[in-house]
């Protein structure tokens, strides 16, 4: 599916950095702008809810997150084609340093302040 063919009301999921029976965290387009998202865990049900926190991110953070996502995608392709093993996860050896540097920045930049977050339901 191309982005242009999305039905009204749908948004683009750019990255999925946390996954459990569906996307739980990453970067998504919300109202046409990049946002970090995280699924809220429902302690009373001992399960993930359909409620997500969203927070806008700046263009530079978005660019760096996409760069790190591309590193992981190259690793995944190499892993599933037998060109590397799980011991190199989540980056190919020649990209491990770049991934580590990006991760250090992104781990701080992509934290959502629950008090300032937008809350939305997302049926997976």
C-alpha cells in the first residue's frame, strides 16, 4: 500500500520498536506529523489496552529514528537470509557503533511525558 492510497482517518506507522501481539511502541504519523507512540498496559486486565499515548517529535529526531529503523531492517533482512546470526542483533557488525550512538540519543528523545501526551484508541 502506498501512502497516497490510505483511506481517510488512517495514519502511517513508520517504526515498530516494541511489539507484542501487535505494535506497542514506535513512531507514527498523527495528524500529518511524526509522533512517538506507546501502548498503555492495563494492570487490572494484565494485558495491553487499545489506548495509546502519543507525543510529537521534531524533524531531526524523526530523521534519526528512521535511520536507526533502517539499520534494524538491514539486520533483519541479513538475519532471515542467513547472512548473520542472532548474536549480532539488532545491527550488523559494521553498523553496531552507529546504532549504539543513535540508541543513546533516541532512548532520551523518545520518552513520552504522560501529563502532556495525547491519548487515542487504536484497534489492532
